[in-house]
């Protein structure tokens, strides 16, 4: 959901998080909630940030929206005897979201942050991309969101303003040095070589007589481990080229050398090899096939751009946390409903 080219879209793409389920940028200390005799009246103020109030009605609407979304979209199952506890959890999340948003919006006003139509279009494009996993359009987002169309649109507009605030104050100040990327690549290479060495040790055990099925079941990181490494029968072209080349060149029963594909490091054992059969007047041609099992240890692909983006994203998230902490320290935050809450 957050995989966008615009790494600064912390709140933008996380609109679907802040308003549809996975809280972003803030967290709270969760304690076992005390039972309440009854709900407060709708206009009862449960929290204030710099004088901006949050009423019970708005809090409950947001919280129940979060709960509904987690149940319908994320398939959250809540036992009936824990429903009250779940409601308290989502109310706490809602207060956190309110604090984060209000502190940021107040700062955006101070810095005179304004949106252009280009900002809005870029944000809608990022939102559309983030919603693909739900098979939703942007209209679906506003129509099906947990807080009603009007409020969802207003929240989205506020999210764009906060996103621009974070671009100016966090994203535009981040730099990733060549040494940082080189160090990360060296670490990944060392990790990959360690996995290859582990698989070399496994191969030595196999050559010494260890049972391939047992090894696959206990060592392999492929789902086929549940089937003792068995991949079934397949023709040429079904697997990756490196895997195909190795499998179709190995003798039946042989423990092959370690090969590398984009999935990781493999040891292959061919258990059957069927020659191709030419077509006859009454039967079609049958392609050459093998049946093989393998043991896989995954590796991390070395992609310089992805590594750069990952470092940038980590720095960005840390920068947002620092920026929020600085603003929060200067803000007047009052939470009357949960005296134990902290905002990080």
C-alpha cells in the first residue's frame, strides 16, 4: 500500500492507513481498559489539541469506522466477549490519529502550506496506486470509507496538506550518501554468502547420505518443503532458465551442485526423467519432462535503486517521528478519556 515512487507520501498514501485501518505516525501505550458504566453524551469533549476539541460522537464514529474496515477488509475476527475491548482499542487509535493530524495541521497553517492542482492530481494518482490491492477506485475510497463521503474528502484534503508539510520539513532535507548504499550492499552480500555457505553444508550432508526429503522438509524456505521439496513433473520452459538447465542436465538421483536463481540458492535432485515422444498418426507429441525436488535458501536481491529507496524511506520515517515529537512538545494536548495515553 505504501509502495509509491513519491517516498514523501507518508500521509498521502497512508490516508488509507490513517483512515482505513493501519495507524501511521503515532502510537499509543495500550492498557487494559476499565469498564465504563455508559457512553458519554455525543457533544462530550474527550480530548483537545491546542484548543481544538474532539467530541465523543466524532471519536466513536472514527473508531467504529476503523473497526468496521478491519472486519470487512482485513478479516479481523472479534469474539463477542472481546468486542468492548476492541472498541476501546480503536478509540485509542482514533485519539492518536486526531492528535497527530491536529498538531500537523496547526503547523501547516503557521507555515502557510497551500496545495496546487498539480499536488492534488499527484496525490490522487498515488492514492489510486495504493488502492489496487483492494481493487478499489478513488471513488470507492470516498464512497466506501468508514466516515462518509464528505468527511472522507475533507480528511483526504487535510492529508495532502500534511503530506506537503512533511515534504518541505522532512523529505527535502534528506540525503543518501554513496557510502551508505555501498555499506548496505556489502551487508546484503555478506548475508547472501552466508546462506550459500549454509546450503553448501547441507549439500555435504546429502552427499554423505542424509535423506533429501528430511532435509527439504526441515531446511528449505520454499513452500514445497511441506511436500519434502517435490516440485512435481514439468517440461522445459516451466521453471526459470537456470533451474531448467540444471534439472534437465542432471542424472536421476544425483545431488546437483548449488545453483542460483532470482529466488535464491537451490540444490536439485531429479527423481524422474521422461524422454520426448514424437507425434504419431493417432497420438500427439509428448514433450520431455523431469520430476524434481529441491531445497531452497532465499537470498536478498541486490538492487541499487531499491536499496537507496529503502534507506531514504527509513530516514524519512525517522524524520517524521522527530518532526512530530518537536511539534508535540510545543503543543497543548489534553486527553480526558484515557489519562494513561502517550503520543509517540
